[in-house]
C-alpha cells in the first residue's frame, strides 16, 4: 500500500509539473492592483500585445530583460524575479502604465535615476539584489504603497524617501542600514499609517 501511495504521489507531481510548465497565462485575483491575467510566456503575450496587462518571467536564467516587453503597451503588472539581470533597460522606465514592478532575486547593483519616471508605481519589489542605496528620484514615486528592499546590502537611503506619503509597507530586513535610517523609515511609516 505504501508503494502504491508513493507511486500515485510521483505521477501526481509529474502531472502538476508538466501542467504548470505548459500553462501560458492565468487569472491572479488578489494582486496589488486587483485581478489581472498574468502571462508566463512572453511569446504568448506578444500574440495579442495590446491586451496584456500582466507578465511574469521567473526563474529563466535570463541575463538581459527582453526588449520585446516594450511592445506590451498596456502592461501594468511586471514580475521579472529570480533571473540574472544586472541592469534595468531604459525602455522599462518609459512604460508609464506599470503599477507593479517586481524585479527581486537578480544581480542589480544600481537602480537608475530614471526609476523616478515610473510615477504610476504602487509596488516596487527589489528584494535580494546587490543594492547599497537608491537614487534620490525614488521620491518621485508618490503613489508607491509598498517597497520591498529585503536582503540587499543597503548602507543608506536617500532623503527623498520621506516624500513617499502613500507608502504603507516597507520591507528592509537583512541590510546594513544605520539605526538613524531605520528610525527615519519607522517614523515615515507611522506618519503614513496615521499613528
């Protein structure tokens, strides 16, 4: 009986793995911006680029962000985590409808000042990169509600972080921030939450 159970679990796992790899898109209901159909394949998304609102390219081992993403002119939800990106290309900053940008688990050392052009952002995920600071232009993201900086060797934060008046959640564990910076963040979050 034990061998039969193990065999069933093995085939169930194999089926689920195969199924998940062939799925090209799915409705995600409780995202930071509500319900979004998220595509897992850029090739599939490019078949109807103007209809795509969500894209996830995860665990692909990519070293560069594909330029074809720029063809998704109505993209609001972009998750590019767990690849090998060292740089965010300029075209990403011009995609002014993006509200969620998740680019954690890569090899980013610098976030360019152009991030400040993405004024529609509500969530910015930069977790588990190699960031030591953020550009002053981060303060332009006044609609930002959530910022994930966990697991970065952050040494300092720009003064402009205090301009993020809608910021409700900031993840900043496992870093090298000074106690002064940590207190500044806590004060900002208390003010934004109304206590």
